[in-house]
């Protein structure tokens, strides 16, 4: 479990990095006052990397399945694997709860992150504990944020629904942010380990509760592979909102690391997919619950502006690409090929809309990429 508490920051929807302080022999001890935040407004708790999925844009620090795969294939040694997979430090947990009780009155948003938080046996107790701590401190404004893939078993989604109902009865606001940026089989290909049928069932179970204090949103991790199928994903979200008569915000998040999965690696021919998505967003923003969207989160129109900014980074063909971009394209082909081989599929066949781009990336000479200035590429990001 790693914790980030800060008195004055803007909440970053991206998953927190793996920063367990006890892994650093030079880190201060847990009782060192330098680590103590006195009046945190925002608090993130990363429970660890336990996860049932290995998304193509993820890594071993946030996914135990990635960690297992890297260990089995000799990418990491047993020491690093054991460090990634070991249980929470009991002393750290004890210190944390003592500290939390002392600051619970001030926390406005507390985020529970993974891995996949619902995979942890202690998640349910933690959910109760943070709520009860805030309740004892008289903190009615605390919002509990859960970032989840919602790819859980029927028993787990029942347990989740019961917890959400209990919190709703007591007036506790819950922000349920579901990580997703594609739909159907494309979602399963990008977020490997996902069952689309299970996810849709679980979403229906949660939304059918119609809880007053539940804020349900999607947290797309915009990456190079999500650009083509993103319009279909938006149609899925729009239809879901119409069916349950509620706005469903989209939270801004893009994959910046690894850089070879940022949409900026793509060629200008992919810009059309952003145009289609932005048109759909603008139309939906005018038709469905615009006032509620402004209350709950960024409207779909504002999300379109976010996509337009990302689209602006897609500027270079292969023959005019800066060296840094060319290196990222080489890395994209190399890593996608490596992962596809490990997991037993052909990348070009699995992602046909990217086949030509993938093959062009394979033809770039990593030792002699096109000569252009790095500053041109840097300005586009």
C-alpha cells in the first residue's frame, strides 16, 4: 500500500506510480515528520498491483499479471518479483490509520487505487474504515473514489453493490471511475483479461441501483491503440446514459508513459478518428443532460476539446518524423511484436486498422532514423 496525501493539489486521474517508501533504503522512517501531511484535501491509497488483467498500456508495477509474465520470461528476477508481489507492511498500515484518524475531518476526496482494488480481501474493510473515520470526525463532505476495471465476478459485484447501497443510505458520495476506452472485442484486445460480457453485466448491476449519491464515470486511458475504436466506445457510453437516464462523464486521462503508446506516434491519417469522435461528443453534449454534466464533471463538449489537443500532437509522416518520434515508433513495433509473441497472437491480424502503420514502424531503421529536430516533436506533446 502506498499513500499520497497533499493539502493543495489537483487530482490526477491517472493511476499512481508504484512508490512504496520502504523499497528505498534512503527513505525517511515512517515516524519522520517530513512525511506527515497535516490537513490533506486529496488522498490517494494505492493498495498494490494485484490485478486480473494485463492491459497493453500497463506494466508490472500496476498489474500482478504483467509482473508474473515478466518474471516467467526473465525480464525481472525473483527479488524484484517478490518485492512487487509482497503483502502490505503491517507497521505502515498501523501508522497510516493512526494518521488518517487525525486528519479525516479535512479530507475531501479519498481515492482507492490498484491494480484492481476489489481484488484485495481488505478492500471492503478499508471502504468501511475510511467512511467511518470521516463520519466520526464529522466530515460529511468526504467523497470516496474507487478506480476499478469492474471486471469482477458475480459475487464481487453483489458485494460492491451492497457496499454502495450502504454508503448511499448514509449520505456518503462515492465516485466510481471505471477504466475503459474501447468497447466489445476491441476492449478485450486492448485490456487483455477483460470479459466484455461480464463488464456490461456489472455496469448494469451498479447503474440499476439508481443511487442518489453515486457518481458513475468512465476513465479512458487514451492511447495509440484506442484511437480507432474510440467512436464505438462513445456510442456505447451515450446509449448507456440514455438507457439509465443519466449523464455519464468522461474523465481526462492519456497515456504518456511509455511514450511509444501516446497517440502522437501515429501518422496524420489517424486524425480522422478524432474528428469523428469530437463530432459525436458535441452532438451528444447538446442532446443529453448538459446541466447535470456541468455539475458532475467535464461536459462531453469539453472532453472534445481535450481530444482536439491530443489530435494536435499527431503531425508527422514517417519521412518527416523527428528522431525521438522515430525511436518511439520503432519501440512501438518492437514491444507490440514482443507482447504478441508472448501471448500467442499476430498483432497485425488482431489490430487490422493498425497493420500498415505497424509494418511501417518495423521498417524504420533505429540506427538511422529520419533527421529532424527534436524540438518540433516536443512542442506537439
